[in-house]
C-alpha cells in the first residue's frame, strides 16, 4: 500500500514523510531532554569536580580566551551596550514631548523586563551554547563519547547533566552582573552625557523599579539558560558527519536556541504581565 501511494502520488508521499520525520524529531528531543534533566542529580552527586570545572570554564573562559573571552565578559559588554541604547533612545524620544525626566522609568521598566533577559539569552546562545555544541560534537565524531561508555561512565550525566547544572549555577551571578551593567550604563548616559539631574533620574528610577520584576527576571534567565543548554547539548551529543557535521550542528543549535530565548521571554511575559502588567502610572 505504501509503495502504491509513493509511486502514484510522490508529492503526497514526500510531504507525509517529512511530517512523520518531524514528529520523530520532536519525540527524540523530548526523550533526550527528559533524560538530561533526570541526570542532573546524578551529576551533582557523582561528578562534582567536573561540574566545578565547567562553571569556571563557562564564566571566565579557558586558554587564550581566559578573562577576556568568557561568557561573563561578553554578556557584560552586550548589556552595557543595551543600557546605553535605551538611555539614548529614551532621552531623545521623551524629549520630543518634553518629558525626558522619565528616562529613569525607561531604564527601570525596559531593562528588567525585556532588554537584560533577551540580551543575556542571546549572549548565552552565542558563547556558552555554541561552545557546548562544538565540544560535544567533536567528542562524538572522534568517538570519545563511545569510549566513555566502554569505560562504564554514563555519558549523559557526565557530559550533559554537568553542563546543564553548571549553566544554571553560572547564570545567577552572570545575570546579576548583566542587570547591574545595564542600570549603570543607562544612568551614566543620562546623567553624564545628557546632563540630566542625578536626583531626577534616581527618583523616577526608584519609583518604577518593582522588586518582584527583578525576581521574575532572574527566573526568566534561569529558564533561558536551561533551554539553551538542553538544545545545544542535544545537537552536540547527536552530531554526525565529521567536522562539517559539527559545524552544521552548531548552526542548527544556535538558531533553535535563539528562537527558544524569544519564546521563553514571550511566554513568561504573557504569564506574569499579560493581564494587569503589574504597572501603574499616575500623576
């Protein structure tokens, strides 16, 4: 029956095959993500030394890129740039209608809810995620993962669980630095470059900075870090085809993780701010 359909209706058979392959891929992702999350406690118990090593590598970088090429530096520069941009756009746009004093509100509102989480997620995908996919992909094509299985070392807890745990642990101080950097950049640009009174800026900034928003922002960053690590470890763990296949896996993982970062931001924003917005403006 399948042969008859394929011979008489090749286009229909091709579309059906693509549909089934897509469902099969979704199932493989789901199974791997479940195994990976379940391996995190095992990684914490049995591979603590490897986890600590990965936390240091994720944060500060290794080798020639140490200190200047770690995730902390990249995310810091990205959020600094985002903070400056928000201050420039906010001051000039609000100045057109004579309310440039509300630039502090822009910093407190946009940095916490949108800019810092999204920029941090992009930085994680471009640095931590891509590096993880390349590492695991190189191990897969050189048969190092198979060698771990031969030595009775469970590869998923040792390679995947440790990286997920390290990413979750490292994102907390990393995101703290990102938020502080965005606040400092916005204040510096508004007060020093544009000459607005520091008291005016600090008044509106502290008025509209909601502590619960910062806590939700941290939760959002943790979910993004977990999503990025899950996606990148999957593509790296299942890389095939030699060095070219590793490069393809890195590209696919970065695209998927960028989409995941935006989707996490969208879903959490809808869940938290979708009805009331947790915001009140009164004069």
